[in-house]
């Protein structure tokens, strides 16, 4: 199979998966007993006003017709109502939040940088910490280094992130007054403040996630170190540093990267608890608010966006995987 | 003296216990000579090689002396040992597929070995890699250098491994079972290459092997190890002609040799009929390309071929495990073994006899059933009850969490309505038939030796007294002396029980001892079939001839003659 054909098939598959997810999401949320028109109908809510609101939002149609409107809106954009009250949702329109009076696309694009900043920085940190700790534990297997690394990782796996986050804020934010206790400053506004606000959430997230990666890496490394090709590498006269760092690590990273891609993908879709603890207005916070206020278009939009990120991350993992492991490339 | 090993004692510490892997091993190796370290698994031959390389794990304690060109290696500085490894000492390992790192190209890995010991520009390294790959007889060095391990054959990989081992002009080449994982034709090529290299680059070879044929082919001197001690040390001709030690004699006697074929049994009714069988693994990979075979009741058919020839695929088809593209595999409903079976005739329990009397459903086409394994699950299960299967590796084909008795009883539980007491009696009979004490039934597989485990696997396969047995390389994972005993057992069981057998093997000498008829497979087709006598002693097809010529005979003089007469094999 040629690379181009492979890519084409994969992209088609991704689009298909997204479509299925969108139908399910749409169906689940719109078949809920809550009537969105009722929520924005105002008081007193006469039947006439309710019908009016319903027609304005497009909720008077059957759910599948609404879904088709939704799909069409992604390509062409949508208009709601007419005259002075008309609202415009430019393509790609993933719905319109009547509560916030803003297109969902705009809300997501507005919040995404916050979540992406948290996720990307934390992911880089936890990958470095986790893999290093795992390699060190495997190479020094059975020693104090191994035992303490694994003890710490047990703590990391079992500690709840909100607790560690709050303790971090208490210690480094209030008591030692080293970092801000919460909030987010855009990178474009002040890179230094951006970094300063993110250090604590990054560290907390990274330390907790690194625990799993340390265990995974350790197990993989111990297995790989028993392989014949490691013995060959040693018999060639390579230094141990090179045996571990080149011959073993490359093989260890293959499964680690797979897990990493999926973790990163789902974190990009909203670091719900972290955003809450550090009072940052990211996608996770947007989703929680939307759920609290039954803002259905936002819930659907954020859910779909998260699904997209997971699928894209999956695809990226496959690409990296075939670059790392020549056996799977075609 | 190039390499001198004196009074080498290696012990491993495990859980406070000290176990000795070798004790007082001593031998010497001169430039331009090939010394073979021979022994069965656990004899300490590989451990000795790792001690020379300084690559034993930290739990090992080593005493004695190992000198290379007068330099003491035991206790030498790690940096010095690293210089020697890959520099003065080149190493070739057993499984070339596993011994190369799967994620780097061959050229990259050989180049790395060169750069570790020589300061060269990358262009010079590339050129040297190309030269080396050419030296070891690979046709297209450029392509091989660019390839990843999974893209090459076992023979190509082992040649590349040898190229890597000689990349820095070693004075000593350690070859640890260099041909064990290879097909015989590839093996013959590698042995020729090693012999030629020894003369050309003036290196000494320490050959570690369990295969007496390989020893006869390549070695000048032989050191025989048993349980970590040297029991005999002699030039190769004398060792084979007049082995002094009892263990050496046992080893040599255990080697299956050509000679006596089994006479064909009286023609029985047909029990298995494979017609025009085609198996495709994908649109591009045809594993079996139209094979027809017949096996009569009580007959052993040896199916031989090299890896990738499709022989194991046929075994899998008969087990109903592989979907068939076209063709038929008919298992007839004859039941040749009834009351004549010694197991049932000596059975003290009357209720047991019906076990052997029942026949598999008549004329079942397993190939057709296997196309819809879910829909035909019941019929397939019935068909399988008439077929016993023995696999290559008993360590992985027996459930590690079940006792031996439970494993043997499993087919009885699935296919027969027997009381627990009857099952127990039957298991006892079967253990007795494979010559294991009844008390072994309470053990778990890890508490047994490889040979004992394979006996258990055979007992399980015979539990339902099947008219047909499929044995896929049943002795390939075993040491020769164990293999000899298993083969003898197999032969006597076949005589007693009279089951028909499809015996799949790459080892022609083993097949000769057991099979009444032989079919030779090559690239998914049967190129020749006939009586064992005819196929193995008067082969007609060029491939069969080449296969036979490639097998090293455990006799140095005869092997030298055969080598001279051999047509150069294409690789």
C-alpha cells in the first residue's frame, strides 16, 4: 500500500469516526428531557413565546433535522432568527450558545489556548520525568534508586490531583509566595507571566502523570534489556550509556509513545480538574459551566472538539509509531 | 596460545543459594583453529562464552583464568574489556532475527560496531560496511545495508551478523550456536563461510553447539561439557572415531543418523485425504499452493520442508485453526484401534473400553468446516476429537497453571462422559504409556524437564485414542539425547496404538526413523513424495537432493567427502 493511499484511508476513517461520535452526542444530549427553548424563554413563559423561542433556535424541528442543520452549519455557517434579533454564526459553525450569546466555535477558540498551554507543558514535563525515572529504576533494578522511584510513583498514581493541586497552592502560592495562586495570562500578553502562572499546574499534573509513565517505562526497559539484541550491542563493545540510550530506549519508547499520544489527546480536550483547582478558564471549565447551565450547544461542541483531538492524537501516534518502528511502516 | 581458559568456575547466586554453572573448565585455542564446545542445555557452554566476553550478569562469581594473547581477562578493567569486545573478539549469536535490533538498519548496526573501535569518516564506514557484506557472500550489499532486520531472511541476517563480528579484524570469533535457528541449506552456507573466513582472515573460532553434525563439519578440536565439567577433549577425528568418555558416546549415539528406514505397514484404509489444498494468508501470500496428500490408517507420513515451506500451515488446517482458500481435507471415520490397544486391554475398569471404540464422524471435511468456525463449532469439535496434536514447544503448549494430570484429562472432560474416577484411571494409563511415573500427574509443567513435558503433551494428544495424530516438530526444542528417547517412545507408541500420523519436521534424519512415507514441501508445493526409502535414499527432485546434501553428517571424514561433492547451494 502506498503512503498516500494509507493516509487517505486513515483520514476517511477519522472523518467517519467523528461523524458517528457527532450523531451519538447529538442524539444523547438532544433527547434529554430538558427543553432548551424553555430555558431561554424568559418569564413569564407563555406558550406563544415558547414556540417563538423554539422556532428561533431551530428546536421546533425533529432531532435528526436539527442534526442535519448542525452538519450543514459546519460547512456553510448558520443564521438564527430574522430582523434586529437575528444572530449570525459564521462557518465553521458548531452551534450557538444562546445563553452566552456567542457562537460555540468562538468560545472554543477562546478557551483552547488556556487548556493547550496547560496540557502541552505538563505533557513534555511528565514524559521527561516519567521516562527518566523509569529508565533509572530499570537500570538500577533492585537498588535504593529503583525502590524509591517506585514508591514515589505509587504515591503519584494514587494521589488525587485536586488534593495535590490545593496543597501546592497552599505551600508555594500562599506560604512561600513563590508563584501566583491561580489565573491565566495569555502568552501574547506577557510570556513571563504566562510561564509563571503555569509552573505550578504543570508540575502538579506532570508529577502525577509521570508516575504511570515511570512504571510503564521501567517494565518495558527491564523486558528490552533481556533481549538478544542488547547482548549483541554489548558484545560489539558499546558503552553501557549507548546500549541503554540508543538500542534499548528506542524500543522502550514505542509503547510509551502510544499511551502518551492518547493521554495528551484527552488532556487537550479539557484539563477539567486542573483548570478548576487553579481557576483557569480553559475548555474544561467551559464544559463544566455548560453542564451546570444545561447549555446544550456548548456541551455538544466541546465534546466533539475533544473527540476530534483524541482522534487526531491517535493519528499522530500512528505516524510517530511507524517512524519509530520500521516493522509497521508499509 | 591465543586463548587459554584454565580452571574456570562460574557460580550464580540466587536466593542465597550458590549454584555452579561450570567447574574447573579448561581448554586452549590456537590461531587458525576451530574449537567446538559441545554439550546439551545446562552444560555451561554458553556461560563459558559469556565469561570470555565479560558479559556475565552481576550475580555471577567467576574464578580461574582466561587469557587472550597472554592478557588476563578475568578482573580486567571494564574499559579494556569493552575495547576487546567487538575489537579483538567478534561474536555471532544464535537467533539472527532476535540478535539484531529491529529498529535500526543492518548497515547502521554494522557501522556502529566499526565506529566504536575505529576512527573513520562516515563515508569510509559506509564503504567498509559494503565491503564486509560482500565478503560474507551477500549479493547486493547496498540493499542489505539499507534493510531492516525483518526484511531479510535468516541466512542473510546471519551472514550480516558474521560481517559485523569480523568488522574490526578480530583474532577470536565466538560463534554461539550460529546455525541452530537456520534451515539446513542456509546452515550449510554459513558453515562454509565460517570455514572459509578462518583461513582468510586468520582468526580462531570458538564454536558453541549442540549439533554433532556441525561439529563434524567445522571443528578441529572438540571439548565435551557435561553439567559444567569438561568430560573429554580431543581432536575431532579421534573424538568421533573413538570417544573415550561414556557421555560422549551417549551424545554420538543419540544423533539421528541415516540408515534404517521403517518398512511400510500393511496397506490400511485411508484415514486422511487432502485434495488440492490452497491456503492464502493474504492476497499476496500463498502459504500452500495446491497440495494433495493421503494417509492410510496406521501409517506415518513425514512432511518435511524448510521454514516458510507451508508444512506447518497444513498441520494448522487439519487442526481446524486456519481458514482454507480452496480444496478439501477429509478425515475418514475409520477407527483402527479398538480392543487391540494395550492401554484399554490392560484397563482394569470396564467402563473405559467404549472410549477407544467410538469413531470420529465419518468423512468430515475439516477445510470446509473451518471456513465458518463459529457456525460449525460443534462439528469441528467432533472432528478434532479424532485428531491428536503435539506441538513443538511443550513449555508453552501446556497450561502452566494446571497440573499435568489436569492437562491430560482435559480432552476427556470435553469429549467424553466419564466419571472423575474413570478419568483418573485413564490419566494413569496414559502416564504409564508415555513412561512417566503416576506421581508425576500432580506436578506442574515448570517442575518437569523438557523431555518430560513433551511426554505429557503426547499423553494428552493420545487421551482420546485418536486414529490420527499430528506432530509438528515435536522434538525440535529438545536436546539430542532427550530427542532420541522421545523418538523411541513415539515409535513404540505408534506400534502399540497403531494411530496414523502426520509428522511435520525439518529434520530429515528424524523423519527417516519414524516415517513410512515422506513428502517434501518447497514453497507451498509438494515437490516429491514416496516411500521413505525412495525419497531419502534415491531422491529424484533437485530440491530434495540439495536438502539432503546440505545436512551435516556426524562424521568428520564422511562430512568432508560430502562437502567436496556438494554442488554449491544458492542462497
